[in-house]
C-alpha cells in the first residue's frame, strides 16, 4: 500500500467513527491483512501520518484529551470542500465496506475507472511540485505513439476516465490517462499561471471536449415527465436553472458551449429531452437523428 493510500485509510476510518481512540485505530489497522499484513500501527507512525495528512490535504487530526484521548477530524469541511479528496475517500470507503462485509462482495457493483490508479498519483505529485512530465501517449484510432513534455495544470474525472490538462510547446492539451503508455516526472519545473482556475477553465463546457470554434451560448431544453426529476437531481451542467415545472414536463436553461460530448449526452436521453433553443443546436441534433434513421433504414 502506498503512503497516500494509508493516509486515505486513516482519514476515512476516523471520519466514519467520528471520534476514535488510538487503541481502536491500531486494532482496526492490524485486523485488516490487506493493508497491514497483521502488523500493529505504531504511535510514532500514526503521528507522522497526521503531519503528512495536514501537509498534503489540509486535514487536521486532533486529539480530545478530556474523556480518554479520542482522535477526530477538526476541520471536516476541508474534506467536503475538495471534490478530489471526497472522491478518493468515497472510493476507499466503498472498498473498505466490501472488505469488511464479505457476504456483500458479490452484491456491490461499482464502475471501474481504468486510469484511476495507473498514472494519477504520479501526475498529482508532479502538479504539487510544478514539475513537467514526459508522456508517451497513444491516441484512440492511431497506431503510433506521441511524446509530450507536458506542464500538468489540473486533472479532471469525467465519464469514468481521468484526464490531465496542460501545456506542451505552448499548446493546450487534454490527455486521457488510460491512453498513456508511460510517464516520467522530470526535474524541469514550470510556473502555473497565477490566474489559472480549473473550475473556471472548464465552466463553459460540459465535459472534456474543448472546442474554441463552438460558442458559449444559452440553451433551453425540455424534459418530459419520465426524465425531468432525474435532470433536476443530477444537473447536466453547473449553470443549469429550472425555468418551468409542470406535471408533464420541465424546461431547463443552461449556458455552455454545445460541444460533441454534450450533444452525445442529449442524444442519450432520446425522445425524453428536446432542445428548444437555439435553433442551430436543434439542427445539429436533427442531423444526428437523420443519420441514425439512415443507418437503421427507418
């Protein structure tokens, strides 16, 4: 188990317990052969992990002296505010539950994230120190590899795949981690632009297709009775706003660039979602539908 996975185990265990003694922590650690090989957790090791966790994640594990020395996460909001932390904790938590209750292991199905464990840790380490990475990359549909010396700006999880956004030779690239053949962290460093904000950078897009030729625009969609609650509970985009809600349909407003991945998402809903505005997007959707009709000879 890597040091980071041990840190995540410790955070998750304390978070689930609320407050826990060191003896109980050590007992849980030692009982799980997969992570401890039945070896006890030493207090000196525990204290080193606490310091590393605060340094890496900004999460403070404090001790309540009164009433028996119980450890707890002082700033729980730090976990909730960081989506990457929460994703890693949730993933580890699910694995822990499955391990603890063997009777459920064949009754819990989770999607596999192919690139979540191969190169993500290395890229995060490079980002922390603003180091360039040398990537040998094999795009879908190509037989030959491409080599990039990339400045990794941020990572994004989308549709069960991890992506890294960065610059190489002055050009912005977004690369899928499970298409990386090899990755090496270089000694050469780079300066992250002071005004770079990952959330803002992707705010005009649905996913990871960044097409500057597609304009950011107002989009109105109508969802029928079967799909409107789903879209309300799981918005298509942070800009989504409910315009009208009736018994049989709901209208939603979004502001984004309707790139290829957004169009594919709309088509997934079939006849349950209709684009009302703009007319240009209606025509694009219409073109895809005509192609499907021809394909299936309808």
